[in-house]
């Protein structure tokens, strides 16, 4: 397989009732491990470059890394811009070879969010790639509070923005280090009743594993973004590698020690979205 779009992997997931992991990358090591995990599980994977990643590495470099991995992969790989905040940033991602643009207008008034997202969806579709939007604000652990998605606003957003996937706020929180109380199932069902677009859960690390599986196989939630729990595994593996030998200094040798633990953790995440 090679690089594919978000719609390429989410439409089959919607029809056959499973979800795809949107795995948050901070560099080459995670990207490589996530693709290896997806190959081992025989499933597609979405490599995501969020704001923190982009602050460290320029978009053209990230796009080249993702494309290099995808073109050699045996499974479908999506190169996804996560939380793009401007048209210009989304345009740069498109020009850098990304196959999916997520525009985050969730802090905007509804009409502005729709207009801005629709403009980016039009740009993406004209180039043959996909667009994800967000309606309802997903907050941050120890930060901004979430504003839940209104089902009727979601229906209008899905209809007028023409997105390929819609991120919703249903009790999920970014940067949560442990599983929370779970998502608002009643709100999810209300959104499903008035929309047909694949739904996305940001802050998936905070969703209990049993609920991830239940929603993956029994709802229109087709994409879970997973970052924090995998970053924690990487950090623990890196710390162990450094502390194991104070004389060790070669960064390639040290970073190589993170690969297997991150692959195994990512495999467990991806396995949780597959049908029984």
C-alpha cells in the first residue's frame, strides 16, 4: 500500500463498524514505530502532526517523513495535519504532501467555523485529499474546559462544511494521562441520529478501553486520536535507556531502545479498535 486519504480509511470503517487510530507523532521514532505496529496488526493507521510536533519540525520535513514511511508500508497510511488553525497552515500541509487536513475552528462562532472549514474542505477536495473539522470545543486536562457539541449544530456543520470527518466534544479531554469516567453516550447517539459523517474523538487516551471498543464497533465513531498514553510509553522507554548506562551518549543507539516498547503499546491501541 501507500499513502491514502482520511476518507479512504474512514468510509470502510463507517460501513463495517470499526475505528482507525489517529496516532499523534512528535518525530521519526514514533512515526516508524506506529507504522510497524499497524503492519503487525494488519490495519490502517493515521499519522498525525499536531501543533507541538510542528513547532519542533517544519511541515515539509514531516510530510516527507510520513510519505517515505507510507510508500514502503504494507498497510494504508494517512498523513494527517492535526489542529490546523489557519488556511495558510493547511495550504502548507497540502503542499508538503499531507493527505488529510484537520482545521480546528472550534473556538469560533458557529457560522464562522462552518465558513472557514468549508473553505479548507474545498481546497482539500480540489487537491484530492480529505478534510476533518471540529464542532464543539474539546478542552484540556488542567486547562481550558470543554464545550459539548450541540447535536443540531453538528447537523448543520456536517451539512454545510462538507467535511469527511467531524470531531465532536462528548466528554473527551486532551492530554489526559489516565482513563476518565467515559464519554457521553446519549450525546453521541443524538449526534448520530442527525448526521452521517464519520465521527472523531480527540483526547482518546482518556477514554476507557472498553468504551473505545464498544464505540468502535457499535457507533459512527470511526477515528480515535491517541497521543498522551503513547507519549508516556516513549518517555518511560527513553528514560530507562538513558538511566541504564550513564556512559551511553549516542542518540541513535538510545532512541533505538524506544522502538519495541512503542510498537507494542501502539499495537495494543490499534487492536482495541478492531472488530471482535
